[in-house]
């Protein structure tokens, strides 16, 4: 049953939904390259990095946002759109709103990095800064007023759009054995895992998140959705992974398709950012480096045919400078 016709919170997207999304986003979203990254201690060992940081808006979020908006474009033009995000989904929605001539209101937590808030405003979107606890509440209030809601992850259209990353990895690294994916609200890993496991059930899909924001790993171990308070998840430097729980729809996909969810430390994340910048020539934010961190530090046992999603590159310049200085 497709994502468009199923009902209830147990719905999942299927391969047809992801293939339709791939057709829909073609020409707007970049087919990002896979960059080989040498291991710092074993230079002959390479990781295949899917460089979503090179998207026009600096992250994979453009895929899901466009797949969702394109299907409700007439309504969006009439009523405007609202989205919530700490930065990357916000920037994707704002970029699309500018391109499609839509009014956009973006709800962002007041702890969002200043560079991400500025990037959204520079695209012409209206920004509302709210306490972290109201980030997911305020958009629903605006949707009740008529705005079209474009959620960051808990939406089947968004999950299908993110699944196009998985399609491309299988085409670009045809002998891949393991795919490592950052986890926050779960939209990215849901789509990637659906695509990969449908086409290649033998490939392992492993989620990676910061140990300071390990609600998804906690949920995976306990077999139920666990929510962490914002005071806990906001401790991590990986601001793009501070979501307090997996979305309802992503949880259904994670339970069905994901092999494991593991965690990395703050120090491991920053070391991966440095390795990506120096040896991979990729500017990456902390959230975009977690999958690479797991590979670099042996958090997950992997073979030579491993791919990692480098999910975003919207890093605070001061943090990047600090990381490069070591």
C-alpha cells in the first residue's frame, strides 16, 4: 500500500513512493557525489561518503521538503507554508519558497545557531524563534490557521523524498555492504533503509547519533519510542540531531528496516569533522559527521565496502575554525 493511500500511524512508504519522489525532485535536487575518505590510521581503508552537504541548501533536507511541497503546491500558493527546524529543513523550505514564490513561516528553536537563522532570513522567510519545547507545537497552531505544514521528518512524503539518498547510494556504490546514516527525527534513515532493504536486503543499515542525544538508540534497545527532554538532547554539539524523539512514522520504518542504532561521543564527532575537511575536502557540520565518526572510531564493525551519509554542511565558521586548529 502506498504512502499516499494508506491510513493510520502504521503506514510505511514503499519503493514506488521513493521512485516517484526521485522523478519529482529531478532537476531541483542535486544528485550528490560519493567521495572516498581515507581512514586517519589506515590510509588504504576508504569510506564512501555520500556528500549531501553539497546540496544547494547544504543538506539532504531539500529532497523531502520538495517532494512534500510539490504535491500540495496549489494549496501552498494560496495559504503559505509553515515548517519547524533547527536549521537545515528550515533552509530547504525557505529556499523552495523563494524559488516557488510561496510565503513561508519557519519556526526555529531559540537555541538554533545564529548562522542557520541568518541563512533562513536571507532567503526571505519569516522566522519565529521559540523555546525548544514549543518547536513542534507552534507550527500546528499556524497550520490550524490555514498554513500548509511541511514537517521536517514525521511525514510520509518527506520520508519518500529522503529515500532517494538510498537509491543513489546503491547505484553509486553497487557492491556496498553497510550504510551508516545519521539519526535525529528519523526521516532520513527511514527513507534510506526502505530503499536499501527493498532492493538489497543483504545490506546492513545502521543509524548513528550522539550519545548525548541518544533517544533513538534508547528506543531501539527498548522496542518502543522513547522521548528525551530537550535539556538532555541540547547538550550535543550536533545541533541538527537534537530532536527529542523519533517521529511516529519514522519509528515504524526503523522497526521494520534498520539493523541497529549506535552512538558516538562529542570528541569523535569533532575528529570526524576534521578528517572530512582535511582529507575529504568536505565542510561538514557536526550532525553531518556522526556516521563518519562511527566508522573512524570502530563504533560499528564494518568491512571495506561501507558508505556513510554526510548529511549536512551548515557549520558555524567559528566552530569549524576551532575544529581545524585541532
